[in-house]
């Protein structure tokens, strides 16, 4: 299976950061905001 090398060679976008790193960044941002929402909800407030 040479699919991995093929997809890495012909990318539509030429960003130095890979899709894995981008997904991780999005996960961290959304996860932190979600954690803050859950924490405020547990501490009793939509304040």
C-alpha cells in the first residue's frame, strides 16, 4: 500500500504543518473552551 506516500506528495495545500498538528490544535482550543464551560456549569452558574 503506497497510499501514504501518494497523499503526502500531492497535497492541495502546501502548509508546513500537517493535518495531524492542525487537528491537535483545534482539539486543544475546543477542548479548553469546553472544559471551561463544563467547569462553570459544575460550579453553579450560567453567570
